[in-house]
């Protein structure tokens, strides 16, 4: 079980993310966005990580603002909320400056574990999927003690 405390007064849940790109690794702050089906990284951050966006494939993306184009890169490694993925596809597009975020942590990443959020205490927990009843009972005990 991995836990994370977030700022109850912030407009978004901001999660520290470690991303390894083509040339370097960076810690960045991404917004937890259950309305985004995919992870998104800001163009400037992708360039700083060493990605060549001119040769990257593009797709049409529908957002709340309308339809736009996004590049697709494969992040060598992403670590957030106790989860690690490798060679993970990430959309690259400019994010509004007022968002104050380097990216969006979308459902394609979040669906890899159970996600529990306590808005009263500002606690976010991720738990692995379990099939074993005894292990499930132990996880529930941890969950209730943390929340």
C-alpha cells in the first residue's frame, strides 16, 4: 500500500512524478486527472527530457476546449503513487500556463491499481488488485487505519 498526502486547499491534487526520458530524468508535478483517459506531458518538459517531437507520431485528441493534435512519446520510465511503468505511451501537448502543472496523470496509469481518496484528511492511497480473500482482508485493515 502506498499513500500520499495532498493539499486540501489546492484546486487540484498534485502528484510528484519521476519521469525518465531519452536523455535525462526529472521530478515533475502532475495533476491527478480522472477525466483524462491518457497521461499528458507538457511540450516543454518533453523537450527537456530529450524527446524529438518533430519525428514523433501525432493523434487527434478531444479535450474540454475542443479537438487538437498531440504527439505521442514512449516514456522510458514513470514512477508515481508507488507504481512504476516502463516504455509507457504519453501524449505531448502544450498545457495552459494557469494550470501550473507539468502534466496530467490520466486513467491509463491510474487503472493499474485501486485508488482510494479521503478528501476530509487529504490522503490518497493506491492498493494492488488482489484475488486472495485473506490478503484482501489485510489490505482493508490497512486501508481503514490510514483513512
